[in-house]
C-alpha cells in the first residue's frame, strides 16, 4: 500500500515539477524583461530548486565517450555481453586508429568490476570505470531495477547473485583465458563466496581479487548501517520495508525493498549536510556560479537515482551478512544452479592474489571489515595478500574522486599488473608500495 501511495503522490507532483522548471527558464531567459533583476534571479533559483526536489530521477548514463591511454584518445563503445533477468554484463570496448595503441590495448588485463546492488545504480562507479579504462579491459555488472523485472522471471536470491558472478567469471575466462575481479562495497561478500566455491570445486579462479570498502566482517568497527541491521529483527525488516511493486510497472506484484525507502535512509544519515547542499545550490544559482551549480546537479542526479531490490535478495543479505555473519563463522551454504548446497570456504582459495582496500574514515563499512578477508583467505600465500588503508578517505573516496584517482587507482593498477601472467618482476616493488 505504501508503494502505491508514494507512486500516486509522485505522479501528482510531476506536473508541478515540470511547471517549476518552465518557470525557472522563463525568469532566467535573457529575452524576458525581468531577467536582469535580482528578483528574477531569486525566482529562477527558487523554481529550479523546486523542480529538482520534485522531479523523478531516472537511471543515469555512464556517459564515457573517450578515454586517454598513454596520451592517445580512444573511443568507448558500451555494449551488453550477457543479459540476465536481473543484471547485464556490460563491456566498455575501446577503439583507436593508432597501431601501437591497438597492440597495447590487446595485451592489457581484463577486469570484472562488480558493482554494488545496494540502492544506487552501477553508474555510481563511473569514475572507477573511467580510471580503469586507462589500463584495462573493463566489464561491469549493471544491475537492473527489480520493478522492471516481470514476476514471470522468478525471484532473485543472494545465491543467484553469487551464481551470476561465477557465470561472468567463467565467460571472461573462456574469452581471455582468465581475468581479475574487483568488487566495491556490498559485493565483496558474494564475490568472495563465488571465488571460494570455484576454488573448492577445483575450477580455475581469477588471477586476483581487489576488495574495496565491503562488509566482510560486519562485527568490526560497526557503523550506523551495521547497527540498524543488528537492532532490528529479520521479521521487522520483512514487515516494515518490503512492499509489492504497483501495477504501472513491468514487475507489478514483485516483493521489493523500494528505492524511495532506501533514498530516505540515505538522506536520514546526514540530513543537515543535504539541506546545506541544497541551500548552497540555491545561492550558486543566484550568484550565477554555473560551475558549482553543475557540480551539485551531477552529484544529485546520481545520488537521487535509486532502484528497487528483490525482497528475497535484500532480506537474505541482511540475515547472512549483518545478523548471522555466516561468511566469517564458516556457516554459509550457497545453492548452485543445479540445486546443490555448497559450503563457502575462503581458505580453499590458493591461486588468486588478494588486495583489500579501506578508507580510514569510512562510515558505511568500518575499518577492519574488509581487511577481515585477509584472515579468511589463509590458503593464499602471505606474499600475495596485501591490505591498503587510504588515509583521510571516506567510503566514496576509495573509488571516486581525487583520492581514488591519485592514490588508490595507481595501487590497484600496479597490483593487477604484478599478478598478470608474464609480469613476475613487478611483484616485489608493488608489495612494498602497497604496504607503505
């Protein structure tokens, strides 16, 4: 019922948001007789803010058209390589007419970037993808909004997430021989499970795993996110945050954790910061500070775009990761596509190098939560297990922005190169750099 009420309210507000946008353009139009007055500037800014607060935010585009590879501009073509009911495996294929660059691109490492399914779209990792494209062939998991998936496609469980990752890894291994896997935030847990199961079966595992800011052991340095999951019971989550998709969407009737509720939770974590940001945006519009206003728009176009998650996946994640700590307790069994239950044993991984990355000031996955993977993966030789803490970085800073580009990405790049076949000489210096 709540979802239907929300959709009715949103549909009712949409024309007013469009009208506010038109009014903002009218007052800022240079042909308007009022456009050069202070009153017009304030009215335009007020209507523009009203429009952005009331508009519906669609899934953003990655919008990566070109990338520089050692000073040569390469064109980027996005294409879907595998289309699953709840996820697309998306590739960013690079093109160049420079022969030397083409040879370089051909030999660069292949990376499967596993994006989080925790509220925002995979475009949240746009900056991550853009940096990685400088030296890697990049594939990303582009998760679908559950409200667009018909009920006839079945439910989506945490086990399905793990199985999807294994399928994508096998696809890249079949195409390139092997690959590297990089996970950001929530997917560190299912990625570790996927690789563990492959190792236990004796399958070829990825050359390396890079795990960034994820809740491998949510008991360490608990944050507000962890406390919410512990404070409330499994039944509380099922009874209070799960709703059925309304009739006006392809996934009508599907049980989901709605995106709008997740967004409310995001904002509630730092309400003062968001209020200040919107007020600053209003002031920037009045002053004519176009650069600052555009930066605000870009951030909130991404931040306000949220997706629904299938209820089964969401509830199982809460229980497995944040309440039962099944991974670190050694009690997690995953159901394979054939229906068999298999125990997740990270200690069986031996041929995959491990890099864990944490932000010193991370308020989503606290310090030590990701590093816990180092102890679980005891079968990996110590010289191939490295932990890197990013000083002064919060959660988003380890995969987006200046700290990511200037500090984290070079470390990730060198770590992957060090564990790429044919690059043994790079291993020792990289370890020293990452341990510093």
